[in-house]
C-alpha cells in the first residue's frame, strides 16, 4: 500500500491536495508497469478498429460485417480469460496474474501483424492467415480480459480509500492514451506512407510496434509488490485452517502466503464462489453496458462510419484527438467527483446523459458527416464529455461489488461478460442498425445508457431492501445524492448485511479505513 499518515488513513482528518498527490505519485512510481500494460491493451483494440477498412480487404474478402465480427470475436474470449486470470489472481496473487496476462496479450497483438493474407494470391495462405488471426485475437482477448480486471483490482487495493476514484482515473488516463497512440500511429503512417502503401503492407506496422512498450512492461513487472489486501486475506484464510495443517516456515512472506493461498483456495469450488455473488455479477455486467457501447460504438466504430461517409482522415483524427484529450483532462476531476459523490452516482450521471443525448447527437452527425467543425463538436466534445462520466471510474464500480477473497475472479467474469456482450457486438450492431434506420446507431447508444441507468436504480433499491451488498471496499460515498425521491441515496440506506461487509473490511487496512468513516 502507498501509505499516508495514520490520521488520514483512519479518517481523522480529510485528505489534502498534497496527500492526494503523494498517493497518486506513489502508485505511478511503484506500479508504472501496470499502467504501461494498460496502454498496450487499449492500443491494440483501437488499432484493429482504426484499420478495419484495410483488414476487411486483407482477411475478410471485403465484408465489413465479417471484419467487425472478427473484431468482436476477441470479446467472446474475454469472460474465459477474465475468470481464468481472476482465479490465478485470487489464488497465486495479483502480481502473478498481471505478469502472465501481459505476455499473452503481447504475443496475440504482435502476431496479428505477421500473418499471410488473401492478398498474397493464394487462397490457402489467406485461409491459414484468417484462422491464425482469429486464434491470435482469442489469445489477445483472454489475456487483455485478465489484464484490465486484475489491474483494476490491484489499483483499488493499493490506493488510499479516500482517493480511490482519483487512483482509478489513472487507468482511464492510460486507456485513453492507448487509443490516442493508436490513432496517432495510424494517421502518421497514412500521411507518410500514403493510402496504397498502408493498404499493401503498412497496416502491419502498428501491431508490431506494440512490441517495444510490451517488453518494457514485462521487464518492469518483475518486481511489482503484492497487494496488502490479498496478503491479509491469505493470512486470514491460513489462520482458519485446522491446527498443524500449515507448518511451512518461509522467510519469503509473499512466497509462503501464495503457497497457503493455493492450498486454501484449491478446496473452494469456483462455481460455488460465483453462485454466492451471482446477483452482483449480473449488476456489474449490466452496469458496464453504457461504457462498453460508447467506447466501441461511439468512439471506435464511428471512425469507420465517418470515413465511409467521405470524411477526410484529418477530420476524424481531429475529432478523436479532441475526445480522447478531453477525457484525459477530465479524468482526475471525475475521479474527484467519484470520491465526493460516489462511483454509482457518477456512472448514473454518465449513462443517463448518454440515454438522453445520444439520438440527437448522432442525428446531427448523420445530417452532415463531412462537416469537420460539426464532427469535432459532436464526437470530440459531446461524446467526449459523456465518455468522461461513463468511462473514467466504471472499473471501480465493478471492483466495489466483490469481497477480497473472490474479487479478482468475480471482477474478471462480471466486467468481461458485460464488455463481451455489449462492447464486442456494438460495432456490428451499429453497422447493421443503419439498415433499418439512419438513426439506428444513436438508438443503440441511447438504449445502452438506459440499460445501465435502470440497472443502477434497481441495484440501489435491492440494497435498501437488504437483498445485495454493493460496497465491499468503502461504504460511502456510493450514491451520495438526495435525488430520486431521497429513497435510495447513501443518506437513507442502511445495509441489511453490513455485518458481512464489516468482516470483509477487516481483512485489509483499506477496507477497515473506509468503514471507519461510515456514519450511516
């Protein structure tokens, strides 16, 4: 843990700006390799989307729908990868999981740039290339799923409970940096090489370039310390074992605790663990719907849509640059808002904004898709502001739903099920929706926002009735607002099963610190 003074950690005095700066700088200094890997993850997903019009010719015989299905196949592997790496994170430690995930992610990414295509003139080579491409994307999807879910868990557990929102915003900053780098690389290659060279061979370069930051991240993760919350949970489990069953004496505390975790965790059926938290898994899955669709529909697919409508590459580049830069600039303020109002409040604000404004924004865009100022205003500023609320701290929304013992596994499953279903199918669904309405993509965006908003409201109602526990990391703030009839806000909620979360909170300094400040 990046430690602050005891008075701050116990909530005796509020954090100052200097305390927050110390906390965030400490996280960056110690865990920079995790954040760099996050850049690589989002870079690859964005690269495939930005190069879709070239890849559909090389691998998919000119079919845009098939190319977007190729994009989406990665998401079908995400729940498997999230659960697999999550189990590794819960049993062997968070650091073990992130070291394995970055290797698989890098192999899957670089490999996509080294494949034969149908352009070689041989159908056999083209088919082989397509099959291996799908295999690489499945590997990349499994590894990326474990990467983002474990990093979200990691940062939440090592950050101070009073500034979790701002700590998690570092993930959003690096994710948007990955998208920016991907767009910058593709745009630069298009400008330097020209359209023809980029179509012939230049499309391979962005994939291969990820080798440099990927290897750097692998090197940097060798000495990443384990999270205190995980070590405390393993010690707790070990203390509950029958006397004499654990006689290991090891001066390497982390190594010894990992061995204990393997023995205690191996006897706990994974299916039973998930069954105990099925309701929260569903809440997390539906809660990320708006974030997933606005990410891969509102920002990735929209670039292909604009290009096919005749927009110059410089116009789409400017719109994407504006949106991503705005979200980076807004990340820390939104993180601060999360620490003041609560993660559910911020996500609800973002999803509701998407539900209300998506249709008019897209309709205005479709009316003149080659008008650069209009596109920059709608995509760059309009969707950029909505994305700031929807995408900055939604990782924490999912992490908050689960206790330490199963957090990595459950987050990996819940988050990746949601992103697989809604994010993976978003480009395909938005492309297909144009067939029944020119406003179809706007309707799809609005529907995803409505789904997330309804999910949050239902979850808060269930919490008030004692059916679910939504806060395992810090109990307040979560939805600190007198709105919605004042019935489901933090001020009126008393967790019926708070005793369960109290015992969970005692497993780590972070959680006990959070609960000590709860006055409900």
